């Protein structure tokens, strides 16, 4: 029987066996295919271990632990899943193990990361805290944060916050109308510029590119809001 001499892989397996799997078990994740799932009441957790090896560095193994948090409704009913939480260990990178890795030091470092992650997951036991967090993100008008807009509305509707949900719905309609008006203004300005420069193929300047981008961004956001409200069974005025 051939013995695996890849020390990086051996140390990665130790990290999985001694650290990751006990953590997932402690938090009541169950294995389903290549994922680990936890039903947390209103929320639904998915954990995945991502592993890879670069062809030109076969002696180095890479792993990271991803955990995503959804609501049950967003997971089941919406084509674009609303992600309430997205946690990685380590953040935006992979843990490398090779023959030079000090596994004892790595386990100490990893334990601290797991403790941080535990605190993040524990927050989802308090639905009121999560609603307040997303309310604060929603109140800041930033069209790059549509996911937070939608997540806040979903939290309100699913948790019978009737008054707050009506306020959210009215504000979403108001914001959607504003984007539609802005779209018309951008579109008119683009057509005016195109007409003004119709005989010059290389005229498109910074102003044109900026307005074109804002027009297309508004159109994308309008479609996203419309699709989301329709998926919730809400009227679009």
C-alpha cells in the first residue's frame, strides 16, 4: 500500500480532522453532498470546504472554509439567493500547508479564527439584532447595496413587521421611481450628445461614458427591484 508522502496534504487533513469537523459538529452542521448544512430556525447555513492545488506548486495544499447564511424563504423561493452573511476563513485567501508548515502554530491561529467565526454565527440567534443591522444599511441610500435593501424587506415580511414592511415597500417604490426618472434624463442626454456628434465616430468623451454607465446601472437596478417585488407577490406602482 502506497503511503501518501505529500506533507502539505497530511497537515491539511489534520486541520480538517482536528479543527474544522469538530467546529461544524459543535454547531450542528450535517453533511449533505459536499456541503454542511445547519437549520438555524429562520436562517439556513451552508458551509463548504474549498480545496485546490496549483499545477506548478503540487507540494502546496490550499483550503478555506466558507459559510453562507440565507433565510429559508430566500433560499427556496428566489432565483437570485439573498445572502445575509458570507464568512470565510481566512478572509479572501486560502490556508497553505506544505512540508515547512508548523501544524501546531497553524492550529493555534486557526482556533482564534474559529472563535471569531463563532461570534458571527451566534449573532443570528437574535433576529431583532439582524433586522436592526439591515435597517441601518437600508437607510443609507446606496444603489450598490440592493442586496441589503432586499434582505431588509424580506426580514420584515417574514417576521410580521407589518408597519415597518409598509414603510419599506413605500420607500422602495419611491427609490424605484427616482431611478426611472433619472434613467429618462440620462437617456435624453445621451441621445442629445449622439445627435450633436453624429458625424464624428471618435467623439465619445468622459461625460458620455459616465452618463451611459449611470443609465445602464439604473436600468439594471430597476429590473432587479421589479423582479424582487414580483417574487414577493408585491405590487409595483
